[in-house]
């Protein structure tokens, strides 16, 4: 008499790491007499129900063949956390060139805002009294300042340092004997918007050259589309002012600007 336990959950590991799976229609122990032919027949019959199959366990195998070991990866020097009090903790893959270019763009936005503010003050005078143009340039000045502040927030987000440069003194007089002040001011605004767009494209190029897709996406999403729309809008204003000429036509154009946005 002998007793040997056999389990369906038993498994063998092959040389290549494959797992040999044993499956059976029963789980438990077999007590077989060695001299019994009928028992031997039963054993052979029951052993036929065993199935041996080789399968690869893929539960813990990476699809790329590369094993990610986080505790080893964080030991890389580029992932070291700075301890100096004047160094950003959040900064990562943010080049000095991108940081400097953002500060330059902040200066561009503030300078353009300053000129627009001067235009607002000019058209708001009691002897000029074009309130629609004054409103337009005041809103434009605020918008450019918001652009500068958004860039400042982004600079801090990436761990850079905001450095404000000097702002040039804006002119205070915008009279033009041939074109008139309204047309002259709009043409100046169009030039400034195109200049701003050129500077934004340069900033985007700096981001691409320094392999900074996050900054490139930020410029594309927050600035470029809006800039193109602003250029198109002012270009149409210039076309209208050229058609109406100086005098009474400018007043009607100014009234249009004054009512713009009231319906909203």
C-alpha cells in the first residue's frame, strides 16, 4: 500500500521560464494497492485526464522589454532635488535661453501696452473727443498687459525668474496732416500687432530649438491664434478708415467702436 497526494494546482518551471501547468479532474490523494490489477487500470484511466501544457506568464513582463525601476531611476543626477534656497524646486528641462526669451516677450507686451495707453489718453482729450477710439485703445492696452502677466505667471510656473526690463517713453501726440489721427493711430496699432506676432514666433522658435514642447504648446494655445485675429481685425478697421477719409466719416467710425460690445 502507498499513498501519494496529487494536486491540480501543482506546477513545474521550465528552463526558459515557461510554466508547466498540470490540470486534473480531481484533487486529493490516491490510495492504490500495488498488487491490484483493477486498481492499476483505474489509475491509468484517471491519469489520462491529466493535461500538461506550457504557457508563458505575462502578468509581470513589460511590453517594451524595459523594466522600470523607480528607486533606481530617481538616483539620476538630473532628478536631484536642489537644496540651495535661491534655486527653484519645480524647474525641469527649462533652458536659460527659454527663460531669457520669455522675459524679452514680457517687455514687448508691456511696451505695446504703454503705447496703447498713450493712444487712449490722446483720443480721450476734450478737444479730440473720439470716445470710441479711446475705448478701443484702453481695452487694447489692458489686453497687452494681461498677456505680459500671463507670461510672468508661466515663467514662475516653470521655475524661472521674471526680470522686467525698461519701458520706452511713448509719444503723446498722434496728429497726421495727410492721414488724420484716427487712421494714423490704427496703422501704428497694426504695425505693433505684427511686431508682437514676430516676437511671439521667435519665442516659439526658441522653445523648439531648446526641445521644450511645453513652452511651444503654451505659445501656440494662448497667443498665436489670438494674435492673428487681432491683426485681421485692425486691418479691416484701416480699410474702413481709408474709405471714409477724414472728418465726419471718422466720427461715424468712432461711434461704431463705441457701441462695439454693448450688445454682449
